[in-house]
């Protein structure tokens, strides 16, 4: 007899092929620590995927398989757990709740057809609950709530229901009520059937409805009846005539209401004790939608007509890559959702975006990080393809005869960035390759080479995100980087005019060096250009053949200004006189004379430091606007205005020095309890205040000295 692990693998490998109407793609959303991963674990256990439930604390759950997740006891990436239940296949997508990994949550939502928003009965509604609701609203996604931790003493299902009802109205409809005895969670009341059941050992037995539940049962049943009545005129007439609906009618109408986002059911249970999970999985199958009746369209690139895929198995085959896994240990997998047709092993697929045709040798289901081979995937199903050469997240896979392109899902833009350096210079290339692989997997990771300031920047969604990247590089790719505060891209310019001359003269046996220039420097009035060079030389004081050498000296000089060794912009340079030597003058001599004249001329023309200014947009609930605007003023921000947004929040617009935004992500989350978000874009350069200039000039004194030595 095979052991439990082997049995589990054999059962999964023999997983049936499911047609579209038998598939449920469900994403678990909610605040970090609400219990999403342990809920997925309990569901997997009930479905027979494991013989023993893993724990987040022990690092042995199906979905949190990454080393970072096991170390931090929190989800860092989205993962899929396919399971069979009641003749259907449920693809459970466990997503992170931490805001730093919002890109993973967004990818998970793009593949799902419905959501379960997980709320801790102990902690109640948290900011992660609100964010989960907002992303469901944005995508018009059917959803239900599951309240966890009901086995904990101070958990309150009633409080969660009241909080959600206050926030989202009467569409919130509890399907169950908890039964407690001696302060322990022992059973539940079914609002639809009006029956109560208890857990006795491994059995579920009928019991009396407790008196304290009867009032709530009446209230919640009335909410359900109202919502169900609104599904049709016939139902509405019957409801107003005082008729009651049968249990089957209620369930059928409830399914329609849930699918239309007209009602949002709430269920509850204990992940740890695996209580309430059975009814949740039944509700997923009975109430949440299959992909069958969902609309989705792309473009047929051959005809330029709309391709209405609609998860129709009879149409030309196509799939969308919603996530990529690039792991040094398990390899590269493109996670796909089949949008139309039936995808089979040995199919030849075409990626129009990369203009490459490849044969699918094998199709897989990924159960966490375990690839399980399958022969085919029907429209609406989720699976994986290994080692697609050029495939990236967001690409469409189809056929050359019917090439399809689907729109890419919007992923949050990263605005938190740090400078990074390799600890070992010999690892530069390996680090670049490793980060490139990680960026294929993580769309919110950006690597920017800021050559102007000689630094490489790492962009992410927050400090924790960047910490995880550093840790993964060390543990998975065996390379080490150090993060530090990034240099700001300051620039230098002049405010006044100057008139200078410089004579470059050297004699060292044989031919000497001689170059003599007289130049004027003044503001150009255009900060988009580094410099403008003109000459007003008369009488051949400086021969024309040396003019290019003078301009070359200017080209080199503007790269590092004499004030703080930052690039110089907006300077007009006029060569109006000078002298030369018939033998000793050379291009190099005139170039060197120009470089020195430039340094002298800029320093005599009142040089100033320019700092980058960005347009910042901060979106926060009304109650936080005062705190946020006060903080922006302290950061030298200029408030431009405040406008209401579509989701009932306020958008504060301000112009602010980019230097003032260092650490803003963490500070904004702290100020707003995680409810604030921001974005920014560069608008222009402005003169920095004198105190900022003095501080920066002092800090850059060594760089300036080093630059002078080079000359």
C-alpha cells in the first residue's frame, strides 16, 4: 500500500478533465494575517489533497512554499491549489494580504472569476478588507465573505456583520450564524434552511436553534428574502403577497444575485479546527460562477475584428499568461488561463507579441509548487506550461491561423526605490541576470540604470518588498547586494553673467601646449538644454579649426559642474576672443583652456543647484486629509488642490521636491492606517533653497575635489 503522500499524488495525477461549467476560479483576498493561507490549507485537507493540515507557523502549507514565505510566516506570492469538490474543480488562488505584494494580488484577481474576502472574527474588518472590496468593485467581481477564527474566545461574528453592513449596505447577507456553548464554537444555524447543526467529534448532528440566535435569524432571513425578491417581478409579487420561497428557489435566486453582484453572502468557521469549511466549499460550487457565462474579448490580429472568446470551448484556442514563476529550483512556469477552446499537450501555440511559435510538450496543474501533468485544459481552466522561451506575464497564446491578443491587466506601479550595489564586484553580471529573471516573475519590480548619477536603482512597492528581493537574491541566486539611500538627480545652472579668460600653457621640451580663450557665460533660459555655444571671434584670434575643440571642452565640462559635480544645464557660452601659437597650439590645449574657463566662469556667474520637482497625487479617505496636507507642507510641498475620487476618497495634488519623498511610502501608511496611496511624475527642475544647496555642496566637496584632480 502506498503511503498517504504517494496516495495524494496518485489521486491528483488522476484528476478528471473538467469542462467549463464545472470549473470555479476563486481568489482568496483580505488583510495580511486574516487566515487566507490556513483557509486554503483546510480546504485542501477536506478535498483530500493532504492527510494532515499544515500550519503557516510551521512553514509547511501547500500554498506558502517559498523560503521567504516560510521564514516570514506570510504570503509573498500568489499560488494556485486545484481541488475536486462535489463533481467540480475549484482552483483556489491564495493571494498575499501585505500591501507590498499587491502586484501578486492583482495578478490573482485577473485569473479569478469570484473572490472570497477573508475576515478575522478576532480582528474584525481591517484596511486589507477594504482594499479587497475595492479591487472586487473595480473588476465587478462576485464575492462572498468568510469570517475566520471563530474558535477564538473574543471572536465576534456579529461585529463583523455589523461593520460590513454599515460599510456596504443591505447587500451583505449572512448565510450562517454561530452557535456557542461554554464560550466555545460548536455549530451553526443555516439562515436559508432555518436549521441548526453541531459538530460532535467528526460528525455533524442536528440540534435546536438557540434562543439568542432566533432574533438574528429573522433579521438576516428577511435581508435574504428582500434580495431574492428583487431577482424577478414574479418573485417580487410573491414576496409582497406574503408568500415564502422554497429552499431550492432561494438558492437558485441567491446564485443569480451573487453572480450579478447584487448580494454578498457571509459564512464563517474555524480554519484550525476545519469547521465551517465544508459548507463554504459547497457554497463555492452552488453560488459562485463558473467561467461559462462570463464575457471576455480580445482582438483577432489577422482580421482586426473583436474576438469574443467568452470561455467557449468550441472556438479557436487561446490562453492568457496571468503569472510567471521563475524559480532556480523548480524552473520557469507560465501560469495560464484558457480563454477559449481546449488546450492540449503537443499543441503548437503562437505568441504574437514575441512572434514565436512553440510546441507544448506537457501541460500541468500547479498545486502550490508541485507540477502535476494533465492531458488537456478546457476554456476557463487554470494550468501551467513549462519553459516557454520568450513568454512573459501578459502575453497571449493562440494559433497562427487565429492569432489573438487580449488586453493586459493593470498592475500597480512601484514608487519606492533604493540604490543598490553588489557586495562583490565580480557578481555584477550575475546580479543583473538574477534581477532580470525576478522581474519576469514580479511585475512590480523595476531595475533602472541612472547613468547620469552613476547609480542603479531598485523599485518596489515598499520597503518590505525590497527586503524580500535582497533576501531572495542571497538565498536563491547566491549573490548579495546592499541597499542605500539613492542620490537625487540634482543639476546646476547659472543665474548671472560672467566674463572670464583662461590661458593653458605648458612647456616640456619640444613642442609645448598653448590655448587661450576669452569667454562669456550667462543663463540660456532653457533648462532642457545643457548648453548653447556660439562664437564671436574676429580677426582670427582663435582659428576656426579650434572651435570644435572649444565645444568639446564644453561637452565634457557640463557633465560635472564646478559647484557640486552635478550635470550643468541652461548655460549659454560665447567664445569672443583669445590667442594661439603657430607651433604649440593644439585641439587638446584649447579643450583644456575651455574646461578651466568654464569652471571659473560658472563659479563667477552665481551658480545654483536645481532640484527635481514632481507632481504628487495622494488618495486618502476624508478623515486623513488634514494630516496628509500638514505632512506635505513639512516636506516643502505646495498643495495645488483636492478633488473627490470615484470611490468616495479625496485626491490631494501637490508639487514637491523629489528628495522629500524618501521614505514616504512607510510614512503615508503609518499616517492613514494603510488606507492611503500615492503616485507621482516628474514635472520640472527648480532652484533649491539655499540651506539645501549649502548642505549638498558640503556633502559633495570631495567629489568636486576629485573631479578637479582629474583635470
